[in-house]
C-alpha cells in the first residue's frame, strides 16, 4: 500500500538513506547536483507531494529541500 503524503506532513528518514539535491522536470529527476547519506535518523517536512508516477518526494530537512525516495520515508504521527 502506497502512503499518501501531503505538504506539511512530518516524515521519519532512517539512517543511511540518500537525499538528492535535484529537481524534477515533470517527466524524470534531473542529474543530482549533490547528495547526502543520512548518518543518523532525521525528521523532515514534506515540501511537495508526489504525483502518482513519481518515486521521489521533496522534503525540507535540516533547512534544505531534498528529493528522497518515498519508499524510504515513514509517516510520523496520526494516520489520516
């Protein structure tokens, strides 16, 4: 079952997950400008909800917007 995220949702990002600094042109992700692998678990805020066909969501983590695979993050708090 795919989790539906909306802007403002809190998500848990586990250790060793890759965060990408790249944008989507609507058809695919562009080449990443940089990436970061989490060294410890993080809490982030969903900055842009994914479209049905996208595997990535944009999150605000440590003051920066990153793209992360939706399957690598988990909802924090109540289920809608």
